[in-house]
C-alpha cells in the first residue's frame, strides 16, 4: 500500500473547535447522556444515485431504531461520523463528526481510505456511550437493533432463556453435522462436529461451566431424534444403538446408561436449564452480528427515501444470510490497543477477521469474551 504522509496542519471545523464539531446534532436523549455510541465513516455519493438512496435509507433505519430504543427502554444513542475532510458534505444532520487526519491511498482506485485505528480512536475518545457500536456506512439496522445489542452486551449464560437458545441452536447444528457425514455423504467426522459445537457454544453466549450440561443435553437430543425416527417406522431401538448414537454426539459414556436405559424416557426427553448462580463478575462481551442481504426487484424510481420506502423495502425483499464483518460492538473502555494502533485501511480484507482476536491478545478471556451472533430472517439485526 502506498502511504501518504499524515497532514500536519490543523483542520477547520464548523463549530470552530480544533478537531471535533457539531452539525445540528442534539445531545442524545436531549440531556447529553448517551448509553450507545454508534460510530461510522461516511463518504460522498452522487445525489439521486442508487448508492445515495441506499445510504439515505440506512440512515433512516438508524434514526428510527434510536427513537425506538429511547421510547421503549430509555436507551439513548448518539451518532459520530469519523470522516475524511474531502467527505464532509456526506455527514448527516443528526450526527456529530470528527475530522480524520490519517489515510492510506488505495493503489488501485487511487482514492483515500481511512484507517481502522483512527476511526476507533474517535469512538473511544469522543464518544459518550458505555457501549461502542461500529457499522459500515451502508449497513442498515432493524428497528429493535439497539435494544438487542444492549441485551447481548449484558448476556448472562446462567439465564434459562440463554441456555434454552444455546440448546436449541446447538442441537440443530450437531444433528445437521452428524447426519451430513454418514457413510453415503462423507463431508466431515464426529470429532469435527464436536469441535464445531464447542466453538458455536462459546461464540453464541456459553460459558465453560455450562458446557458439560449442554453437551450432555445435545447428545440426548440427538438420540431422541434417532429413536423417534425408528419408532415412527415401527422399529424399537436397542440400548447398544442408543449408546452408539449418544457417543457419536459427544455424550459421556459414563452416564450413557443412566440417560438411555428407558426407551420411552429417551423419546420424552425435554431440556432443563442448569441451575447456575448468576455470574456477577463475568467477563464483558464484545461481538459482531452478521447481516441479511436484501434482494429485491424494486427499481430506484419505485422506492422513495422515507420511512414508508424503508418499510416497503423490508417487506418485499428476500433476505439472505451474509457472513460479513461489518458491525462490531464492544465496551467503549475496552477497545483493544491493537485496534487503536492499526493503520489497516477500512474495509480492506481481512480487517474483520483479525479484530476478534485482539480482545484475547490485549485483555484475555477473563476480562472480555468475543462472541458472534448470526442474523437470520427470523432473528435479524442488520441488513
């Protein structure tokens, strides 16, 4: 990458301050208090173009979600645009902005790219929220987005509803993995399925003291599915068959007979959350949420830039899962120094891949844990 020198001169701002400025943006909640700082980097688009229209609808989604969070639960959201000087005209009216000093020149397109480190320094140093959210400028949010990420930031693995979700989704993952590599469809092996489950468990809100309970329950659920399939075809199952299925799904052989001896009890199995004490000193959560890609046949001229237009888009578009890294959430006082020092150009791969590792590098798992929550059409966060 070709680096241009960091400008030495002071950049002007509309508010007459050295580097930060206010652009008609009221204090969050009207009193200067913010619970969430939403950080982004805007850039110029051609008015009336498809990209301009996309950005306008995205910004409407942010404002509506902020209004919903404030009205439903008193959660105040502030917006900070970390922007290059030549993109100042793109700053939305509802956001504060901070002029970036550093950039890297794209060697192919020859335009300036802001650096990851400086953008996150803006959020950490100038934000007022306890929770820092970064999204790309073209990432819209669902109306309950700020409510959901607040809950995820304070997620407690001991809660029954968290355990129930982990059991349901973990069982689906284990069943799919094990069934997909049976002799006629060799795609994986049992050990890889177990490793996938453990990674899923940690990323989606689990804690080490809960893992044995969930692993045992998921193994019982796998046996239950196989047993019910056999019974539906008028075939009873033997204890040896049930034990083999149980061990394939990661169950402990030492308790297999206790869990599996009675075929009727196996068929009637129902998950019960473990009774764990609430973890008062549990590690903080940092996480990403994956977006949905909206596929629509609507033409630009058919879609107005308004809340009605946004609702129409969300109602008619086909939502498809996307694995991208374009939304990060973390405590504002626990932004890893590795991120803050980085001159990696924004959005250049693999920027979204190394950010998760920095939390363990810089702080350790006892202080903060990285999570990943997948957006689905039934439980969505961003688009």
